[in-house]
C-alpha cells in the first residue's frame, strides 16, 4: 500500500543528466514509501528547489555544470540542517569521499551499482544512518597508506571508541549523539579526536583505517 504524501520520504534528485534523472524519478515513484518531488539540473536549481519543495533527502551528483556539487550540498545543509544528502557519483575519488563526509553527507553511492542500493541509501539516510557502496569503501581501504595503518595503538578513550564503533556501524553524528545521549556538538568533538588519533581526514577514512588495524569489533562491521 502506498503511503500518503505526508508519510512518504520526499526525495529531490539533483543531476545534470535529465534522462538519467527522469528514469530514476520513475523508479522512485514506484516505491510505496518514497516520493519523487522534483529534479534539479544545476546547483542554483538545487538551492531553489531544496527550499521550495522541502525534501527529506536529496540525491545529488557532485559533478554539476554550473557549480561544485559538494559546495551546493554544504550550503543546503547549513540552511536546512534537517535535510539528508546522499551523494550519487560516477567517480570513486577518495578525496571526494572525504569532502562529502566532512560536510555531513549521509551516503556515498556509485552510479555503477544497483538501483536497490540507491533506494536503500535513501531510506537509511532518512532514518539517520549512512551508506557507502561496497566498491567505494574497497577503494578507500586500498587508498589508506601502509604507514598510516601500521602505527602504534590508537590511544582512543572509552568514549571515543564507542563513537568509532557507531561510526563504523553507519551512524552519522546526529544518530551517534542520540544513541549515546550527548549533544551533536559534543559528538562532533569526539569524532574530531578519533580522526586526529587515527591520522584520518574524514569519518570514512577513519573507519577504513580502524578496520584495517582491527579496531572495529567484528559484530559491528
């Protein structure tokens, strides 16, 4: 049974390729819990429609014709912090992944993957989690240098370790904060400490390094 418009997850697609976006929109329209509210082809359109249509989740290609898509995503998140942004990209650049997680993206999905992965990422983002395509995470794991992953023990405090485990489980800062009963500001402070101690530049890189060093408990992987 299809949910009412007030209950369904409202999704705005931001992608410069109209045919691809329309096909994706039709796929979203076939899901009972997802509602395609519109399509933006440029960064300026994305800013306008994000404000006008009040989506719950934005599915965004960072390679836009008129602007840096990740900068647009960051501006949207500053203006409308309740919106979730999932990056859908044809590139698997670790630097791009780092930027996306730094601005608070709730997912990083490859265009080479299955439609089911995209739909799952939208639902996960709306519920407070984070999704990263398996191939993208594999590339990130390969990109971490041996010098980084063979350092001495991390020296994480008990609370920092809790935060790391929840990050590895796919939770973003807001979800981690709720789980631990702390403020988002405090949680971000712990996350910064984890990154510094692991020598990482983003949350995903921290999880990749921690995984390779055996710091992520198996039941949470």
